[in-house]
C-alpha cells in the first residue's frame, strides 16, 4: 500500500469519526401536537394544521433534512406517546417544567409565555387571581393552568381535553373563569371580537415553551437546538413570529 493511499485512508477514517457521524434526524420526523391550541397549532379551513408551532417545526425539519408529519392528539397523551416511541418529538406550546424534564428532554426555549385569567365580559366580580376562591374554574387537562387552579381555595375545577372546550364552558356559564396560556387567551378573545370574554389581572406566571424529545434520543435534541439557533440567526424564526403575533420576538 502506497504512503499516499495510507494517508488518504487515515484522513477518511478521522473524518468519519469526528465530523461524519450520521444525523440523528429521521427521514420522516413524526411530531405530536395538541392541534386545538391556536395560534400555536390548529386546523385551518382546509383541515391542514397551521400555527406558529407548525411553521416552526416545519422550518426545523427543513434545516435538519427531515420531512415533518404532525399527529394531532390530546395534550395529556403527548408525553406517553413520546415515551412509547410513537412520535419523535412534541411541539405543542409545552411549558418546560422540572417535573416534565424528569421524563423527557427539552430543547432550548423557543417562546416565552405565561398563564392568564379569562372571565365573561359581564362579570365584574373577578378582577384577579385572588378573587377565584370558591369559584368554578375551567382548565385544560395536563397543563400548567390545571396545576395553577389547584392553588385556589375552595375552587370547583373542571378539566377539559382542549382549550376551546374550556372557553365554550365559560360562554355557557358553566364556569366562572378559564386559566390558560396568555397568547392563547389573547387569540381567542381577538377571534371572538371580545364576545368570548376578557382578560383580568396580571399574568400569573412566566413560562418557557420547549420542543420535547425522548430521553433516549439526546442527539435529536441537539440537532433541534442547532436548527433553532440557525433559524434565529438567519431571520426565519423572527419572520414566523411576526406572522403569528404581529410583533418582533423579544431579544
């Protein structure tokens, strides 16, 4: 074997060891999402999934070379589906919490949110979180809003599979208030032209959303993080943010 050929082989092996490791991203990225949580994920008029999260995960898919397929499911079924290997990741306005992080990995935060309170427009008895004692509260099952409601003394808490169901219960006067994520509450009130309710009080929490992956696949988490950073650097993330929230993302 010639010296030049030996050197070439060594260089190729070194490249494969250091830089040519196969991507962790699958050819098809199966994504779980609670697709009834506008403006993050919802079904549009053509029954296609739309929203900030949907646009973002599709952009991430392009960056890592994966075709994205979104599976709609209830929010409380997302982590079990991830654990079972039925999906590769979750993007669903999911708040990063210590309890969830014990079961799954999270990407770097991609959206800053928080909980807020919605009441009927004709209700002036509830002005902030402290007025909820003994009231009837609607929440979405498995969410941080459901956890927050448990802090209210004497409250009658009703859990629903989707956020729209909670809002409908408020409209029908089955509950007195809804605790849910601020941007979702704002979107609902805007779509309903103020008829669906009003925001009261200050935001109850400050929360970060993350993209969830299985504990067994930290490589995919790393690729998603790299893609997120790339989208922020090239301006695509900001364009998606402006499209859905009509303002620049916070720095």
